[in-house]
């Protein structure tokens, strides 16, 4: 069945560091892919998405590219801020539901 | 602003109690979902509904039931709460599209502790 695997956390970085959170998926066909973010004490919200191969989703300085050949959708940001501290979830769109990865907790220190 | 509202942010219940978690959305979305979130396990789908009075089992429906009598409201019911149901419960909604569920809009979550 469909599945999503994220790099294990927690991840701790200093402010202005480069961020990569790895995400790979297993699915039939070419599903839409998503990154969701959960800030402390809040629900999840959509960060970015890509609907087909080679698409790049971007938002708030974050980017992710839909790589069909490596079945990956890695999240990147060039210079992180303390306010980026959150839990990040990669997800793919199944037939009737989203399938989520286990989440990666990110902490940014000033 | 779109809004998904969960009735209780924090609940403490005793083993064997019946628990109701309520969720209301104001976006006229067809689809509604209940997930539970546990550390290291991500989000796991309990039940979902794509129309009033319709429901489908997700990946972990055991010990839960749901009710959707009105389009905007989706309730999760724990008939007899157990300690292994201590978790964060997240409700979400989405509009139907030709390619599946599309973007999910989440509530803030209900943290349930069963003693």
C-alpha cells in the first residue's frame, strides 16, 4: 500500500542554517505530494504541495521538488529562523485519504 | 478564514467511560476525517466521511465509531475508553475534487487522557 517515510528527528539547527528534511514515498501511480507544518499548540496546516513530477512547491522560503525517479519530496530552506521550530509532516494523496509520514520535529536555536 | 473547530482542547476521562469528540467546519466541505497523532507514529486515520450519514473505516477504527448527521459536524465516539486511547485527536475537512481529497484543513486538536 501507499506509505511515506521521513527522516527521523528531532533535528536541531542554529538560526540561518540550511535545512533539509528527507521524505520518500511508495505509491502506485503519481500521487500529489504535500508538506504540512504543526506549530506548537496548533493543528496542522498546509505548507506546500506538488501535483506532478518535477513540480516544485514553495512557501515561506521552503521548497520541495517532486522527484519521480527517486520517489522523493525533500523539504529545504536556505536560512531557517527560530519561528520555523515546528513538526513537519510529509504526505501523499491516496485514493480517498492522505497518507502521512511520522513527522520530524525541528528546533531552531538563536 | 476557513475554520475547523474541535469542541474540547483537553479532556481527562476514566477507563470505561463513553467519550464524545465533536468537530465542526464552516467551509461546506464534503469530506471530514478523524486522525490520531502519537509520537513516532505520525497521523493515523481512524474514520472518514465523504457525505452526510456516510462513513468509512480508516486504518485504525477498532474501539471507535463516528456520526455525521449534518454536513458540518463529524463526531468521534469512544464507546468504552481505554488507556491505550490516550492520544491527540485531530479532525480535518476537505472539499471533494476529481483527484481525491485535496488539501486538508485541520482543527487544533483534542488531547485525551484516559486514566
